[in-house]
């Protein structure tokens, strides 16, 4: 079985982002992938500011154009699609991840547990619109049972403990990570920081699929991309370079 980890260069136009994701999903299916995973907030980019009046404009519903367009591609290509988006639901905003089935249905929705996604760069923000999930679920995919933890949820003990109880075959970690005071360079990521993610996945006892957002159009929201597949023993199976657009294919026995 083959999965694709997709790293499009995210643009300020969400419609263009969705169009590019549809093209990449079609390409992945043509290359015999049974599933494709995009990053956290891939629809708009992870460009939330902590200002509720702006952040709410990023929200998309499960029945809106973005998810519907990708659902159509999932059905036409008989492909699982995982996509991150800011979800507007009942006047609240979630950092969400939808798994779209080959039948074009929403197979599962994961909502980020940890609150740090809306305390972006520690800016003060209202809690009135921001909401969080509480539970991790497991979905049966062609590659096995898979669970999702969004970005910092991998370092949230509650989320990780739920993964330990569920014992999925694969842990999918879509994220939006840029260079900052903790990760200065590509060399530091490769030599040091990527292993923090690998160790947490090892602790959970799951194989890891990690997909990071690539975006550079907004200097305050710049993310370095990259992807990797890692065994539950911590062995890197395959890896996609940072700061490049493309797809990483992972063949799973």
C-alpha cells in the first residue's frame, strides 16, 4: 500500500490552495496511493493572529466549498484525503483535521486538543470563539488503523495517552512549524529537533507520518515544510526535504 504526504506551497488565496490540493490528490491516486495527507490548516495556511474578528474569517464548514471539492476528488479517485482547516462550527472556531473517505464522505474529524494554537506567539486573545476537541479516534485505512494528533497535540500528554490506549498502526501528525527561537536552521532540525517528534511517537508505540506546512508569503507566518515516515522503533523510512514543494510517497507492506 502507498500513501502520499503532500507539501504544497500554501498561498494567501484559499481557493487556489484547494485547487492545488485537488491536483496533488489526483496525481497521488495516479501514482497508486490509497491515501494522501496534507498539513495542518492547509486550506488557508496557519495564519491566525489571535484576533477573533480576523480568525473567524478563516473558518470553513464541513459542508462548504473547500471540503466539498476535496470530497469530490476523494470519490472520483477512490482515495482517502486528510486535510487540515480552521473549522467554523456553531459560531466557534476549531483547528480541525478531516479524513475524507473514498466514497466522498467525512470519515472522521479530529479537533485539536491543546489550546496553544490560538495563543499564537503568546498574543492576548479572546476565548469567546476558540474551541478545542477532547478525544482522539482511530480510522481504518488501507495501511491500517490511523489516528491524528495536530501539531502540538503530539506533546500534549492527554492526547498521547489516548494514542497509547487506542494503539493505532499509524500516527498522523500534520503541523505548521517554522524556524523560531527553538529551531534556527535546517541543520538544527535534522540534527536535533525532528528527533523530539520521533521520540514522542515512539513513546506512543505507533508508526509516524509527519507533514509540515510550506508557506513563505507572510513573513510572520512562514513554515518550512518537509515530511517524514518513521517506524514505531524510530527508524526513518523516507523523508522529504525542507523548503520544497512536492510529495513524499511511502510504501507500506
